[in-house]
């Protein structure tokens, strides 16, 4: 997907990027990252949209960031980490198929990846995504938030109602806590692949609101 108002800026806020809107985490290129930092899309007018929501929850405190857009992502509070948010899921909730660490990095089980991560993506593409994963460093799971930007910045949140990675009810709870403007879409965690228009529309909505407020 190409849009003139959205551009990837690897290393702008974090050290390395693959991509978010067009499924860049699974590009198959790049060395393993030591932080969840891979998926930052920088939008004009100071709006940030993540794949890994923990990143913008912290990085969004930067003075040049006006708003946050969470795409089926974690929105931790102070002291929380991705690990603490996925610990002890409620009975019946889907559990992400994260394998035991390999040389300090984490992967999703390839066999379970399509059903868990990309159930609404065609099987060939989902298999490619599984095969070309860029692993997370352990810090991606354990890093705790010092101050969540959503407490002082406007936020938007896209809830994916068929998500098997982050339960929809957990997404709703985090977005409500953040006071986010919420849009719900029927889709998997890989919504940015299966329905990129829905993702782009929410980001555009946020950017338009921010621009109008500062005009």
C-alpha cells in the first residue's frame, strides 16, 4: 500500500524498522531486533502508529508526538510490560504461540502462526509471514513502561474482533483505559495485511483530527 501521507522512518525513534501497514515485520530482511522497535510508522502532523504498541506508549511522550494510533496492539500502563499483560490469560482466551527463547530471541510457532496471527490472510502469504519472522529480543517482552504517553496524548485504537494474539476483550479494556477513540473491525491480528484500508482510514482520521485541532 502506498500513501503520500504515510512513510516508514526506520531509526527515527528506535534503532531498526521493518514495517507496519504493509506487513514489514515479515519481510525476511534485517537482523534480529533487541526491542519491540521494529514496527514504527511515522505519520505527518505528529501522529504515530505502531505494530508493537509498547513502543509508542513510551516513545509517544516525545514533544513532537501529538497523538497515538494503536492497531490491535498493547497499550501498557506505567510499570506494565507485554509479558505482564499476556501472563495468566483468562480461561478460554487464546494464547499466543510463543516458543521458548532461542539464543535470547523469541519466535512464534510456524505451524500455529496462520491460525493465531493471520487467520484472514491467504494461506500462502500467511506461511510466508511465518517463515520470514523477525524475532523479538527478550526485552520486547519484559521491558516495562515508565510513563504511558496515552495519559497525556490523544489516542485512537483499532480493535480486531477475531484476534487470537491479543484477545479482543483485552484490546477493549486497554483502549477504554487509555480513553482512546475506538473502531472495531472483524479481522485477525494481521489486520494491516488483510484489511489495510481499515488501518489507513483510522490513521488518517487521527491525523485529520490532530491537524484540525492545531490549525
